[in-house]
C-alpha cells in the first residue's frame, strides 16, 4: 500500500493481543467481562498460544499480528509510529510473541521510527522479559494503586490474594535492568481516603516521575449475556461501591496538588495537572478525556475487531474488523467521526457556560449519565469533584500560565511558598 491519506490527525490504535483475559480479578475491572463480546478465539496451527494453562490459543494469532503491524505502519503519515499493547493482561502472551512483534516492525517499518509501550500489572516480569524491554527500548506502564493496603483493597488475584508484593517485585526488576516505566493508578473509594499516603508512596518509595491517576466509576446493571456493568445509556443504575464519589475525587486531587505544587513541579508529572495546565494555555492536552473531542484512539481486540474507544467496547461502537475493513475507512469513516463529535455536540448548556470548560470539556462521555440542574441530560458524574479541583488550583494555574508565556519554567510557582 503506497497510498497517501489526508489525515487530519495521526492514526492510533491500541492493540489487545490477549483480549480481555487477565491473571487478576480486580474488583473494579471493566474489561474482564468483555470476553462475552469477543468470544471467537483465533485457532489453528499458526496460532501463537497464551502462557501454558491460561487459555490455550485464545488471543491474537501470528497472521493477524502481521496484518495489523503491516497495515498500521503503512497508513501512518508521520515518521514516528507508536504501538501500544494493552489488555486485560498483555503479558499473557509469551515473550516470543513480542519478539515476533519487533521482527515484523523492523521488516515493515523501514524509514519509520517505531516505539512501543506495554501496560501490565507487572506480575509476569522476569529477568528475560526485562532484558528484552530494555534492549528494545519499550516503555512499560505499571498498574499499581498506592500503598500495600490501598492496592490490595481491590487488586487481587483469582484466589483472592493481594498482589502488591508481586507488583513491587516486578518494579524492582524493571529498575535493575534500567527499563523506563510509568505508573498508572486508579482513584477509588478506598484509596481516596488517604491521598497524601497515596502520592508520597509514588514519589518517595517508588521515585516515580510520571503518574497517571484514573478515577474509577462504574454502575451496576445485569445483562442477559452475563455482563454486570452498565453502559452509558443505561438508566437508574446504582453506583458500584468501589467507585470514587464526586466530592472524594475533587478533594483527593486537591490534596495531592497542594503537595505537588509546593515541592514537585518539574520533577513529578501528574497527568491531570499537566492536562489542566494545557487547558489554561489553550493547547491540546496529552490525554483524550480532557480534549475537546475524542475518538482519536481506537482499540483492536485479539480477533481483529476494532472499536471506537477502550471504554466503548460494545456492539454499537464496533467499527469493523481489520481483516475485512481498512484502518483508514474505520477510523476516519462516518461512524467514528460521529463518535468523535458526540463529546462536544452533546454537552449540556450548563457545561457550555461553565468557567472550567477549557480544562474539562465535559470529561469522558462514558461518565455523562447525570442530569443538570435544569434537567438536561449529559452531565458528567464527576462534575462536582472537578468544580472543587479547578476552583482550588485556578490561582496556581494562572501563575504558571504567566510564567510559561514569559518564557520561564512553570516550576517558578514553588517560589510562592
């Protein structure tokens, strides 16, 4: 394929090589039950198996892997191509699978700068894995929810045992082998009770420089196919007990911000703080939930099915299958464009008139299941928490904005204390 496509933005697809399968049973997981939506394992003599005893040949086979890598590289118009391997738990696929990934990228990626990231719970990390990740320059995202008590509250294995110590062993290996890694944590009803212990663990014990904090919000809704979590348009669904409440979210992030803005600006990068400052500066944030429109990042399941977003892996948001549909046709077609515009066009009047619209843009559409004071649908469940947070950080954001516009580093804000 030597065609040139007039893309308005880079094409990005996150791959799920093991599908929704995982070795953990995190209480708040929204993805494990998605196996009911993609229950067609790819089998055959060409299949690349999962780890022994964990699902046979369920997962992406080598033929589909090659097609994905070839097509994904060929449609990129920029010299840099990012591959992201996610799950479930992507390390349920053996190391040999990812060694093949690198060989295929080298073969099809001539003239391109290829980079890879993989999101994992870290339990399967070994010296062999870490040597590979170091040698190939892969960025590793580690899922960990804070201190041992905070992490083990919800992140348990299939036997109900805590997993913190095993995750910490994986992080230790990454450090020993010089592998670059970031942390991805959730903010939930449990760890929200002690935000400073949470933040200081990452800063002081893990010496983590890049921290993404995602609020956990799920609702309960039983479906005929066995799923028990609600979709966006399900109504009258109770909030799951592990979910963070709006005010908890706001106060949690305010407490972390107060510690960060006094001591760590320019040293520790917290995704929400960076995105908020981007909103103040009028530039695109580095994360989709705070962007004006979404739909920039699709997801491909183990069987080649492509969906609009990782949080919208439902039949109505399926764009097609890579084996029968081209990536540009799926990601720049009518259905995905409609999905992208939905975020902005469906904003209720209360959001459009909000002082903090520049920083929030209504946050993720999957959480817009409340009604405004006027009874208009589409208000984000966490709105009250964001109101608390943005009002609290506004003076500091104003100061950092002035510093940056003057050509000085934002870290100058720490001189105020």
